[in-house]
């Protein structure tokens, strides 16, 4: 999804792998699978409505995926917070959570860019989803290269929220890991 103008098979493969990664990390797989089906049908309905009544493409393509990624982020957050021992599965869950968070913000940026003309500035011209995935990862890690920048108030607010979420993620992940390691040492 971060590749400029990827072929359709690559987009679908990337989405499928993200869904499988998220479902694999969760304990309540049936509930999440039902949610995926409902959101998938909603996305198909939005795509059909786009053809019938002319919805803006960013809404029909981005809104359903944004809701989907938010649901995955919430589920993964719940799973990671309640995982007791520090295991490879916890690390896997933290990584999946971090990447899903970045993709949720990328979808939100794409929606804002579709609704607010010139919400983002760039030397590259018109921004696509791959640009927003890049911008989201740069913002989440608080690197901030400055080649893409938020101009509209909603875009700036969202970018600021993502930067805070990125810093908080690192702080919570380190604190949680240290707490679990400390608990394990006390049990010995």
C-alpha cells in the first residue's frame, strides 16, 4: 500500500496480509472475523454507491478502511495491554498494533485531503495513498522530514495527535515490558 500506484493484485495481497496479521494476534478471532466481514461488505457498498451516485473517491475508498483500521487498532491495543508474560507473541502484537496505527492515520489523512482542498503541502504535487503512508510513518516516529506538511487545521490536529500517539506508544510499550519483566523476577 505504500508503493506508488501498485497493481491491484499487490494492493489486495497487502490488505489480506494485514488482516491475517491482525486476526492472528487476537484472542477473539470469531468476533473480529465477523467485524471484518461487516466492514468488508460496507466497503463494497460504498464502492457501489460511488458508481451510482458519485461519492467522492476518498470517502468510498478511505472511510471504510479507516473504520476497519480503527477497529483493528482498538482490538490490538486491548490484546497487547492484557498480555501477561513478555513473549514473542506480545512483541508481534506490539508491532502489528504500531503498523495498524500508522495505516489508520494514513487513511484519515487521505480522507481529509479529499474533503479539504490543499490540506497538505508537498513538492511532489498531488498526494496519493502511498504518500500518506509515508507521511504517517514519518509522523508516528516523530522524524518529521518536512517534505510533506499539514496545512489545514484538521490535518495539523491529526498530525499532532499522531505524533503524541507515537511517543506514547513507545513509552507504554517500554513501561509495559519492564513491568512484566519485573513481575516475572518477583515470581522467581
